[in-house]
């Protein structure tokens, strides 16, 4: 008898992105493994659903996962739907939103349960038995998501990691065996999953990082080498202290290495050094990304300087618009150039304006296109024209997006 239902709310993402590693409900897949092994439950693919679905069985337990706080309304809608359809079921809401704002979530409906933090038992069982990727076969998932550790020893103000997770390293042989298990053909799902995406928030902080990287470099799944990527990038400060790690990352076939430049422009030398270390290890500058938090305490003028410096260094930018960790909505529309939007629609940092947020995004987009197509004058020309139009000295005197669009620059681009 089917007892449990696993639910990922319908977030505002295109259907095709459900196969994207950002949105695969890996926590629910781990819970499914836990239910199968610990509770001896049969879990079929129809027990994992997105959003509000009419299902043909009466679940006794409903596990709802949650993501970013600014998508809270989707979680609320989903919870209310299942409470109304299955008033006798036990509803458990876990995940990022539930952990960061448990009291807010408790108010979504009467008698729901909020689970804070990591479901460690499910995590451990899935580490030794594999997450239930077979439930997501519909989305043709051709990668596996791995955690070799949890938490982070740093405490960056804007980051939720250290609030969400305790610091813990997993045994490397368990991690490597699990990668083999989940990737093996015909064992779980139809795909051979030799692409491994690490969700660790600070992978290099793992006390056994060298063993992990050496283990990965030797790993084969059905004679295919394992290809790795770190979702959250690498802590460049650790790379600077221990450059050998960059060589080990390359040997372990980590692609698209990302480091972060979150603080002020004055870190420029350190960032440059980190990029040089990655290049010395064999990475082409085009495949290196620098994370870039904007709409944050570093003002537009300084971010603009960072963009121009990263153009000199010929690396790409992974931009990230800051939202506070208790922000419960975000209606930012990239195409709203003409009218602009106010902080009633989305969070605009007091040091930023709507126009600056859009301008930075625009610059980054053309920066990346130009880096990827170095040598194509057409793209560089467009990029340079934006750099000129969006120079902070030029846009400073305008008070609102509307002023700029209508009266002065007559910029008619959409994002
Ligand atoms: S180093 Fe990264 S993961 Fe750690 S607290 Fe800072 S932003 Fe978060």
C-alpha cells in the first residue's frame, strides 16, 4: 500500500529546467531511499510529484520540500492544497525555507509539521544506498548530486549555509562507492550517470579533500571517466593557501571552476592570484567563472570596476542578485526596462537603484558573451558600447530608471 507522497512545489521555472541540477529535489530522493529501506515502504514514481496534483491514492504522510525564502508563496500554495485534499495526512515541510523561517511556514496551515535542518538519517542511508533517482527518470536526469560534506566554517553575512547545516565531513570511501553505485548502468534508472555535481557549499574545506580528489581522478563508471562540477564553486582563499588543490581538481576532471569575489575591489590581487593558479593547473581562462554578488553592500561603481577587471583577466562572471534570507517574495522582471520596478516588487538594496541592478545584469550578460566569443568583434563592440553607456559616472545623475530610458540614454534593450 502506498503511504507516502513526496512533493516539490511548482516553482516558477520552465518545464525543461526540471532536469536542471538546481531543481532536482535531491532531498526527497534521499527520503524515498530512507522510506524504502528503513520503513520498508514501496515507493513508485507516481509518489513523487511537482506542485498540486490530483493523485489516485490517499497518502498518510506528505513530505513537502522548500527552497529559497523568496519562493515561499509556492510552498504555501502547495501545502494548502494538500491540507485541503488530505486533511488526515501528516504533512511535513522541510528544506531551506522551513529551516530559515520555521514559524512563518507553520502559519501556512493548521497542524502541519515543520522539519528544520538536515534529515541526517535519510542522508546517511542514501549515502550507503544511493538516492532514488529512478523516481525522477521522467526528467531524464543524466547526472548525480553528491554531498561529500556539509556546512562551512566561514560565516558570510549574506549566506544561509552556516545557519542551515552543521559542519560535517563524510567518509571518502562511502562517497566514492556511492558515486559508483548511483552511476552504474541498469542499477538505478536507465542512465549511466558519470557526471557528478557536488552540492557541498565549501568543497575544499573538507578535511579529506586530497583523498577525495585523488579518488575521483581514478574513478570510472562502466569504463567512462567521471566528470565533476562544484555547484557552489571553490573557496579561492583555500586555493591560494594550497595551490596543489587546483592541480588535483583538474586531474579529478572538475569542469567550469568558480571562485567568488564577493567583497570589495581591494581584493583584486588575491582574485587575480587565484585565477592564475587555476590557469597554471591547466584551466583555460574562458572556462573559469567568478561569482559576483550584486544588489549588495558593494555599490554599483565598484562592481563596474570589477567587471572591467574581469574583462582584462578574460574570465566569465556568475552573477547572483542578493535577496535577504527572510525575503518572502521576488517579482523581479528582467524585461521591465522601460517602466522599471520598485522595491515593492523585489528587494533593492539601499545602496542600489533598480536601474543599477538591471545595468549590472546587462553588463555581465554581454561580458560573458564577449568572453565566450573572443575574437568576434561584433560582440566586443556591443559590450564596449554598454560599458560606455552604463559607466557609473554617466548614470549617476539620473534619479530613476524612467528618467534614463525616456530622457537621456534612450536605452531600449531588454535583458
Ligand atoms: S564561504 Fe561560501 S558557503 Fe561559506 S559562509 Fe561564505 S558564502 Fe557561505
